[in-house]
C-alpha cells in the first residue's frame, strides 16, 4: 500500500466555472496517508503564471491538468494561499 503519492506537471489551471482563475506553470500534488478513519489528503502546490484574484476567491473551484488520456480534475476544498508567485490548496478526491 502506498504511504505517499506524488504527481507533477508542467501546466495546469484553477477554474471557476469555465473561467480560468489561475494558470499554473509547474505544479505538484501529494497524497499523504491519513490517520485511521480519516480520508486521505491531497495537497496542491504550484507556480502561478497568471492569477485573477477576484475569480480565485469564488467557489466552487476546480484544478485541472492535461494528461495523456484526458485530464486530471480535483475539486478545491480550501485555497490556502494564492499569491503572485505561488498557490497552495487542499483538494478533494479526484474526479473521473
């Protein structure tokens, strides 16, 4: 069983509906083993290329990134930091 899982990419976006709230250059998502009875936590850290502060404050937000067979998509549960250089967020379970 995995203790920790890490995904990395070169481009991604934080979406509010169909609008791009933030464009990310590089990003990393980590999944850490939770305590017994708690859900696993997914954490996103990324480098911001473009940020619209108004749209980044809206809800619901979705993190998306392209992959070989489609897209990755995670709902953003909590946006902890959204600055001119870096973004950090707690993600929900990945969507299909």
